[in-house]
């Protein structure tokens, strides 16, 4: 089952992303920032956020 275009991507509820935002100097936050550099899901999440602002 694929998500609908209006549903939030998995990054919206990701525990690692939330932890990285709470503790930006942690090892997990550095891992998260590295991960977002190549993750296609992160790009979809960013596009989804931009669409929500319109």
C-alpha cells in the first residue's frame, strides 16, 4: 500500500528526526544530517512541507 499524495511522508513521524531536532549536537543528530544528504524520502518530505505551506 503506497501513501496518498496528501498523506505525510514517513519522515514526519520519524523518531530519529525528532531526537536529532531535540539534541542537535548528539551523535544521532550527526548521523541524521548525513542521512538527509542522500535519502530520497527526505527530499519527498521537504517537497511535502513546501506544498503544505501553499
